[in-house]
């Protein structure tokens, strides 16, 4: 009786193993379709995704098994190749969905590898950008050497709090004085940027009318914009005569006329 029971257990185990093997290797559970949304070159995206699955395959399963594909790694590989920032989800039994969400660009930055990138409202490196002779967005630069290479989409060039300050302050400045911001020089705490997000302490904001503003990044953007408006109203008769305004010091403001 005991021997018969052991045989039954063995048969059940073999059936389970056979079923698992069928599930792993059956074409029914292998990625047959990759749906791609929001990308310009669908063929390249699919090629890169399948290449990543091949490079990270498990020895006991096919490279495109829906159970074992590395979607996080595939997403990162698309970012490293500057294809875009995507969301990759499995749709059982055999479909993969790759969606590229549009990132609203607020700045342009040309990095240490000579490539240029669009920077989103939260400081995220969102997409590659061409090199403009006259940039349509404020151009970011650093006041110290930038020694970070192998830039990947999806990284933060600076902390989201820095981006939020810049977006709010620039919006208030442009709204109050009808003057566009053309460039921003970021001033980190260190003598060289060796890692990102960079630890930015101050910034120099340049306007299209050839005057600029010194600011501290950790200040309240709305209060600083109000202080700027009050200073210009009371002390500066014409913006054409203005060289710069320094708002980095608490309860004090300095300015220089041409």
C-alpha cells in the first residue's frame, strides 16, 4: 500500500514538472506581441527590448518567457540608449505593452558628453535635444567643470526641489516683467560635478534683455519674486539700465546699473 502511494506521488510530481516545463517553453506563454505607444521608431524599440531579453535570459527558460522577462532592465536599457522613458507592463499570456509618456520640457542642458537634453519640470533628463543656435527654452550650464559621463534618460540633473524653484521663479519673473529667461548658470556647492543629481546652491538667471539675477535655490520662489518686483518698482527706473540684481542675502538686495 505504501509503495503504491509512493508511485502515485511520483506520477503526480512528474505531471506537475511536465506541466511546468510546458508552461515555460510553450509558445503560448512567450512574448508574441509587443505593443508600442508614443515612440517614433517602433522597430528600434522592439529590437532593443528583445535584445535585452536575450542578454538576460534564464538558463531554464526561453529568453521571451512572459514569466521571467526583465521589464525593469528593458526600461533602463531604453533610457541608456536615449530612446525614451517608458513604462513596460506584461499582459498575460503573451503580450508586452511599452508606453512612452510625453514629458513637458522646461529647460535644455548640454551635458559632459557633448549631447543635449530636454529637462522636465522636476529636473528629470527627459529626452535628447538638438543643438540650437537660439534655444527655445532656458539653457542650463554649470559654473564648475562637469565630470559625469554616460548620461541616461530618467536621471535627475538636479533635485526636484531645485527644478520647482526655478520653474516657479522664472514664471513669476516673466509674467511680471514680460521678459524672457534665456539661460541659467547653476552654481553647485562642490568645485566639480562628479555625480548627479548635482547639489546646486545658487543660480544666475539671465534675461533676454541682457540683465541677470543672482538667487539662492533654497529660498521661497514666490517671496523672492515679490521682493524682486518691489525692488524694481522702487529703485530701478528702467530695465534697460539694469546690469544685475543680487537676491542671495536675507533681507537685503543689491543691484547695479549700467
